C-alpha cells in the first residue's frame, strides 16, 4: 500500500520497450506481478511473467449487457478499460478458509488460518479501481474490527496505476470524480502515449517505494512535450465518457424515493442473478459455510462472496426480510449511492460501469437514478 | 495464544456448566471459558456469536447478570438448523463464542426516570440483564414496569423469576398470553394492550422494547399515544448476521449495521426506516 505520497510528484518517461524491465524489477523485489490478461474472450487480471501476456493491441467495447473485444490498429499495452474482474478478488478472496476446529473429547480447539500475506504488484490499476480500493479500505480496515486477510494483502500490495486515455461505453468516472486520472494511492502511475514513431509511458512517482523501484528500470527525464501528450490522452478519455450520473442531492433523492413505483419497474426486468454485485469493485458482502470431514472430528469455516440479490441474504427465522426483487434492487442501489455515504463518508460507486456491462438485461444504474429523478419533477410535491 | 486479536472471526471455546430447560422449545446455557477463567464482561442488551461444532454460528443475546461476569448465560429458542442442535448439547460440551458485540440498553441514562419494559416471547432474554441492572440499583429509578407477552402460559420464560418479580412491592409486572386453556387466571390478549393503563409517567419514562417487528411497531404506537417521546423509546432489532462485526454486510437496515450500530437503537434514529416496507 503506497505511503508518503507527496504533492509535487516527480514525472519521468519509460519507453514501451522498457516495460518488461519494470515487470522484472518488481519480480526481483519479491512481488507476484498481476496484470490484465486475455482469457475466454475477456480481459481479466492474472499473474503474468512477461509483457507478452498482456492484451497488447486489444481493446474492448462496452454497452448495457454487452462486451466485445476488438483488435486495435496500434500496439497499445493498456488500450482498453475494465473487464469483469476487479482487484478485489486478490485483496478480498472470493472463497477463504477462516479457521479450522478440532473436536477433542468434549473440547473444541479452534485453529486460526495463518496467512503469510502474498506480495502482489498490481499492474494496470485504473483510477476508478484505485478509488474502489480506498473505499474497501474503509470497510475492512477503518472500523473497530479489521479484516486481517484484507489488511495483510493490502498493506503488501505495490500499485502501478494506469491513467485512462480512452473511456468505455459504460464508464462514468468523471461523474463520480474518480477518474480518468489517478490522484492518489499509487506507487507509480503510468500514462501511455502511442504514436506512429514513438510509444512511451509518462510515469508519475507516488511513493518512496515507487521511486526506489525505478532506480532499477531505465528511464529518462520527462520533457514538456511528453507531458503535454500525456495530458492530452487523459483529456481525450474525459471527453469520451459513455455515461453520466447526476449525483447532485442523490442521497436524499434516493431516501425520499424509497417507495417510488419505479423500483417495481426495475424488478420486472431484474433477473436477480447477482452479476452486478460480483463484478462491482466495492461490493464486499460475504456469507459463511461449514465444511466437516467424514470422521466428524474436524470442521472448517469458509467465507464466500455473497450478494444482497439472493433470497436468503436477509433470512431470519420465519422468512426473508427482502422477499421482492424490487426491495433487493432498491437496497443495492440505495446502499451504493446513499447509505454508503452515511456509513463510510463516500459514495459506494466509482463509476466503473461494470454492473451495466455485465447485467444480462442491461439494467443501468445511471439510467435508473435518472428515471427516479425525473419521476419526481414530473409529479407534484 | 494471542490469536484472537489477529482474527476477529475466531471463536473461543466455552464449556457448558449448566443446562436449564425453560419451556418445551427454549433452553438456557451457562457457559465458562474452557481455557482460563477470565470472566466475561458485557453490557445489558449485547449479544454473542455462538458456534455449534460443524453446524454454524448464530447471534444470541446475553441473558445473564452483567454484575456476575463469572457466568455467561444464553437463552435460546430452538427454531432451526443451529438452535436445534444446540438444544441437544449436554453439560461439559463446548461451544465457540465471539463477543460481546453491539449496543446496549440505556440503563445509566434511565436513572431518575420511570422505566417501562415491553416484550414478547424470547424477547425477554435480552431484557433480563436490564432487569438485573434496574433491580441492583432500584433506588435510582422511578416506577419500574415490565409488560410481558407469551403465546401460552407454557411459553412464559423464566417463570420462577417472573413470579418473584411480580411479588415485589416496587415492581409492576404484568404478564399476558395470546391464548390459554383452563387454569390460567391471568391476562389474555396482546402485550401492547397493556401499555395504555400501565403505571408510568409518560413524560419521565424510558421505554425498552424487544420482540417481533410487528409487536415493536404497535408497542411504539401505544407508547407515543401516551406521550412518550420518540427519543425516550429504545428498540432492539433483529437481522440476519454472519459476522457480528460490521464486515459481512448481512445485517444492514438503511445505513445501519444492526450488529454494531444496534441491536439496540433509539427509536427516533430508525423510525423512518421502520416505516419502509422490506427495508
Ligand atoms: C442480535 C440478535 C440477538 C438474538 N438473540 C436471541 C436470543 O437471545 N435467543 C434466541 O433464541 N434467539 C435470538 N436471536 C435469533 C437467533 O439468532 C435465530 O433464532 C437463529 O439465528 C436461528 O438459527 P437456526 O440456524 O436455528 O435457524 P434457521 O431458520 O435454520 O436459520 C438459518 C440461518 O439463518 C440465520 N438466521 C435465522 N434466523 C435468524 C434471526 N432471527 N436473526 C439472525 N439470523 C438468523 C442464521 O444465520 C441461521 O444459522 C437473536 C438474533 C439477533 C440478530
Ligand atoms: S455500482 Fe456499478 S458502476 Fe458503480 S462501482 Fe459498482 S460496478 Fe462500478
Ligand atoms: S441488476 Fe442485472 S446484474 Fe444485477 S441482479 Fe439484476 S439482472 Fe443481475
Ligand atoms: S453481521 Fe456482518 S455486518 Fe453486521
């Protein structure tokens, strides 16, 4: 987890040909390098050894309920936005053994699953995803009880962010003020510039650790021309936002509209598949499961990602609290954009657009809020 | 042995020192730490996560005396998977315990006030520690009223204790049942019906309410009718809980995590939420 970020950060230039040297320096430093890779028609994060494993020359097209990979005309290393996975699968594992227990006569012996936290270097973290990590930090580390698994992994993580130079069809980070340029929370932040005759990254150094790493990676001073090209790239992304979300007064808007008939309208479309919560980089809910062995003498407790869209999520003896899908969708959306702010002091949505792209029926968080907003102005108060 | 601190999900083993059958489906367990006898401090209204080997972990209120930390007491109604296996446990068996968690009844704030407790069924369990506190500092409070409803006379919890409380000169205890066969000479009807005539001064009262949500709703209605202000009414809420410590997300009601912002809430702080369907 990057520390010591100062205000006047240093900027240098890394030639694309030296990208492998950056990976190697991280690997030499004991990090598992995790980056975007191509798997089964999608860009997903996975461990990589070399730059060839990244989706060089690929791009992605996003729309409500649709995702498509395309080949680019250039050799951009980061010429796409975000896929169905987020970094949370590394920091907050989808399944995890919490502890084991042995029965010993009448007695129970609980054994904590010790973890030597893995040392990940995350390469290609988008600005919205950096914000998502900072949001999950508050959930898992700021309260009275911290999640030791998350904390260990997060504190170890080295972060190489990448500013976006193009936006996806479902992106709305500009509305959520999380992108397309990373502000804080990285060790290094790259802006990629691809031209006919040159291909380089402007690298912003965000921490002492980042500066130290660069000593082992050939780089040069950034000229005003480099910097101008990099900021033009980011401005281009900002001007291409696929979606916008009007967040003015959104908390009170949603609290006021808890009984809006519009929730029923969403419920008629929603399949309750929980995709939106699985792909969301801030959703954090989990459930627990018991595993027992055949002898009956040992048991384990496992934690798994859960979703507020499942019917037994709110089960108490006698039945579930949120039986209708309208109540479940309302709970999810109101949590993201309203209750989250009361709980953690920020929005729970970073505008990454995943829930729109990966919703099989294309339900769009920005459109649903807009509909509620306009239904309010069209009816007398 | 400092593992507990590093993993807040890891239970400690507690041994069952006493099993008491309260009613046909409700039982009380006295527990003590299996390793070192450290005592268990808690505040009235708090709960623990109790783990039954190989079956699961559930939130159960602490129902013993806060001034007697040597005995950890839980009263549980056997309703489903975990509680039915817990009901079969015997003296000497062990459970996993994590806690205490959550907010507590405002016993200290109630000093100088009348206190009215309205509860139904198993809801008396989380309120018994509050009763013990009130009784051990009886002089600090005005009238103390307990209104308790059970389904039938057989379902009345802590029968001997309730009888004893009813015979005290400085306690007002009223018990009602939903239905009764012959032989029951007490009240029949819902517990909320006892609120209008209960002997407390509505303008100087703290009300503690625990029971099913529908019962809470009607009780609050009756209390407000008598003039008890919303910020003097406290209710305990129940939600699905998987962690008890604010990490799993299951217990949320609006912006509240019932496990850490509750289970005891001041009514004015959640009344808007209680009015929303399926919140
Ligand atoms: C803060 C708090 C205090 C409680 N105190 C007591 C008490 O003192 N005595 C008592 O008898 N009961 C109490 N309950 C209710 C008790 O937790 C449930 O009856 C119990 O979880 C049912 O588990 P089960 O596996 O036997 O039932 P099942 O119906 O098989 O439930 C399956 C699972 O659903 C969840 N669940 C079901 N019902 C509830 C519920 N009401 N609340 C939370 N999670 C639930 C649990 O994870 C449970 O394992 C309390 C609940 C809460 C939230
Ligand atoms: S709610 Fe949707 S757009 Fe917002 S952070 Fe989650 S997945 Fe991204
Ligand atoms: S909103 Fe879409 S992705 Fe989310 S549960 Fe409903 S159908 Fe699935
Ligand atoms: S019970 Fe897990 S967050 Fe409250």
